[in-house]
């Protein structure tokens, strides 16, 4: 199992070469530790007529974490789409180096990057290309509500793990 991916939770595999699905590429999944599973109250103490407390918000981004399962350094040239303070869609860029065995949340200065989707080129130190920007966007928030609006209900922003293998 690639570094950073919970074997009991699963993930999506994006091989660098579709003819070699177990070779170099990436695996993407959610960090199960960032998914709320506890109720904010004791269900045994709530009467049926009592309204339940609402603690979740509609989230449209996820934090970005890279994990390097290889025995060599990987350089990532990342483009991400997120929302600015006014709710407008913006793109940003980041260059990231992930050492062998490292798990790294993506920060730009003091901002923890949270994005709707990412596109990137990931290249191992030996020159192996694990993913190319032209392979398209990796959608970090594929869920939608009943009207098709992307997002998920949570009081916290969840973390998307992209493991390089």
C-alpha cells in the first residue's frame, strides 16, 4: 500500500502508463482521520422532538497532502484551483519537493493549501514521470448535493492524500 493511504479506506489509482497499472503513478484518497464520525451529542440523551444541533458547514475544498512511497526524491509542479475570500475561483501554482518516505501537507508561506482540484507534473529524481499536468485535473471534491452543487457537509475541511509511487 502506498505511503499515506489507509489500506482499509481505499483510493483511486492513476498509473503513469495505463498499460502498467501497478507501476509508477499516483494513488489518491481521503485521510480518514479528517472525516468526522462522532456525533456532537449523545444520541441516548436526545428526545425525538429535540432538534439536532447543526455543526457542519458546506465545504467545497480539501487540504492537499503529498506522500512519497518511492526511495527517491520527487519534484512536483502543482497548479490548484480554489476560492478566494470573495468566493471567486482562482488558480495558483506551487513547486514542491517530497523526500522519500515523507508525508507533507502543502503550505504556501503560512497558508495551508486547500483546493477544489489540482493538476500537476510529478517527476522522480531518476527522471521517471509519475504524472503530467496534461493528464488533467484531479478532482478533490467529487461529491455533490441533490442539486449537483459540489461539496460535502463537515465542520472541518478534510484532507486529500496524493501518494506518489
